[in-house]
C-alpha cells in the first residue's frame, strides 16, 4: 500500500452511530456528561478525541460546534461562529505544529449527501501520519470569479473546481485581523447553498487548507457525484458561475 490511500477499519466503522438518516437514534454529542477524552472546551464548543477512530495511522479528533443538535453553521450568531472558527483554526495549527504528522486535515460534513454519519453540527481535525494532502492541492482549484474582496480576504467561485460545478473559496493570510470577514463569507456560502441554490440542496462539505501561506476554506454543495469525476477524475464547471457569483453578491453583500 502506497501513501495515497487511508485504510478504513470496517470493524470499528460498523459500530459508529448514525443520526443523519435515522433521527430516532440517540445523539452521542448531546449527552455531554458521557463524553470522554475531551481535549479542550469553550462553552458549548468541545474538542475531543474521536470515539470511533476508523482510519488507521491517523489521529482523529472532533469539534462539537454547539449544544443545539438541530442547528447548523449557516444559522449561528456572528459571535458564536467567530469563536468556533477561532477555536478550530487554533487547534488545527496546534496539531500541525506538533510535527507528528505528514499533514493535518480540517473539515466539516453537513447533510445526507456529505459523507457524514452524525447530524449534530461538528467538524473534524485529523492528523495523517503517512499522507501529505498538499500533493493533491494546486493553486488553480482556488482561483475563480471574484464575488467580493474585503480587508484582504478574497471570496470567489471556482473557475476550475476540484470536484465540479460550483465551489466557493475564501482566502486569508492574517487570522488575527481577517477572521470575521473569513467567517462571514463561509456562512454566506453555506446559507446560499442550503437556501438559494439552483435546485434543492441539503448537503455540503467545508474543507480547510493551509496552502502557500494562506488559510483557505472551500465550500462544496453535495449531490450525487458526477460519474465523469468518479470514473475518470474529470471535473466539470458550470457556464453560469458568473450568474451565481452575482446572485450571491446581490443577496448577501450589496448594501
């Protein structure tokens, strides 16, 4: 096995709870008193080791975003969102700076098409011992049609998306001065995807990258993935990205 594949432990995976599709199952993140291996906490935001570490040769952790199980990032108050992203980015870099991993990924799943299993809002920070995710990252996947640029934070829509069609990118290089704009654009993207997209969308992924000195967030609406991408690795881009970029600006950003 080369260093391009993670090994999934199916025995552990079969024990994981599922609350996205089957909402009758009890949510383990709501039972705060039973949580174990907590690493840090700030009010309702909790960072802890993953109880079901299904990926071999990794360090798997979870950030519980809120104590409101039915809430979602696009609905958070500004101060809570800012606190959450500050907390998450700080601990992401803590794991990066430990030097114990080839690379460290930080991401969020939301909705039944996102690949997640728990409905309760959460993010994940995972240290990869043998895989460097940067090898699959290039500058062009973050370039695109500018929606807005404010205080040095760039918000755009990919012209060469990583997976396909519509992907929002937000880039900053100074969290101490730019995190509020960064957080706002992430929330705008998530809210647009769930409420104003060109067809009904219930799911998205939020991925964070540290690339060329910048912290970058990429928000992808999730549907059934194109067979051209699954079978051949060929992404597609919509011929309406300018229209979508204008609509986002008109709905959320024009004063």
